[in-house]
């Protein structure tokens, strides 16, 4: 009787965690756009501040996975040279390059368009499966991808008419971010099975944090690291915690309770929450172009995900 009652409670908790995680993730774009309003702020400095503040948390996650595994009676697998190279590659593609391109693109496009481009990630994973592993795309998947890309193009075309050619550069940078993260998802399967999802995320994000800090050291004078408005530092701390570390843990705990498929579908609230926050906090427009594009993207991603 207790187990029967515990199952619905676990599912409800998982759904709540997945929804909260998706909304928290989507807040990243809003915070970045708010930070860009202050002088002396660019993608290199913003991502350095975010990763510098997030690094202690991700190192703590890596440490915590050891005692957690031992309590569960599992052996902590030592990292081989192959594992270390894999973590380095995934850290570069999944969190360093994807994050940097995303931050750079947000300087030119709205948070709404950024979230819609990133949300076509499942369709990019399908296309990479075709290119890398020779997998076939079903008719339903092809239709779903066409619907998603049509939605992105709808919002993109509207922004181009309003903001001009810089929108194309911003969209290209964010699309590069989505492709980089899709590469991470395509190649992470083997290491996830070997190291566990939470340990892999902690290791890969720690690598990305170090790379983002090193990038700043190479490209900017050290004395400018904190030479920004105090508001930017607080926004970066909020980004590092509430929109980076916390949602990673929430989504992982949600997947443990409801599975990756349902967690991904619940994540569809992400683009909607970004649009609403963009309207409320950034004065971005809420019009038929944005609504129509969002509906098409969500519908297309749902079709692709349900056929995978």
C-alpha cells in the first residue's frame, strides 16, 4: 500500500522538478540580456563570471558523487585516459563552446528567438545521427523537423525586419551553440553509462568553467575581471546558481523519478517561460509572430521526440 502511494508522489515530485528546472534554465537568457544593458560587458566577461562562480558547486557535485555511489553499494569507476579525453571533449562542446556562442548570440537577438533556436536541439541530434551513424529519418520525424524550423524562421524573419542584419549573426551564433550541444548529446552516451550522468555533468562542466576562465585571462586584462557594475556581479551570481547549478540538479532528480522522455516533454515549458519573462522583464514584444513560431517549434519538437 505504501509503495502504491509512493509512486504517484514520486511522479508528482519529478514533474515539479522538471518544470522548475526548465523555467530556471530559461531564465539564463533573461539574465544575460539584463547584464548587457550595463557598460563594459561582453560575452567573454559574462561567461567568465558565470563559470567562475559556478565552478565550486560543480566541483562539489563531482566530490559528492563518490560518497553517494558508495552509499548505494556501487563502485566509483576510476577515470582512464580515454575517460579523461572524453570528458575534455564533452566539456568543450557541451558547456564551453555551446555556452560561449549562446552568450555571444544574445547580444544581437531577443531572448525569445534564442530559446526557440536552442529548443530545436532534438532535431539536430536526429540529423547528427544520420550524419555520424547512418540512421534513417522517418517521415514523421522529417515533418516534425520541417515544422520546427518553420517556426524558427517565422520569428527570425520578423526580427530581421525590426532589428536588421545583426539578427542573422546572432541567430547563427546561437545555432552554432545548439549544434555544439547536440554533438555533446550524441557522443555522451558511452560515458554516461560508465561514469553516471551526475558525475559526468560535474566533470564536463568543471572543464568548461576552467576553459572560460582561461579564455578571459588570455583575451582580457586581469584587472578588468570585476571592473563591472555591481548589478552585473549579482546577475552573474544568480545566473551561476539559480540558472545553472540548481536546474542541472533539478533535471537530474526529475529524470530519476519520471525518466528522460517525460522530463524532455515537460521541458517544453522552457520556451514559453522565456517569452513571458522577456515580455515582463525586457519589454520584448508578444505578438502573433512570436506566438505562432513558438507553437510550431514546440509542435515539431514534440513530433520528433515522440518518434525517436
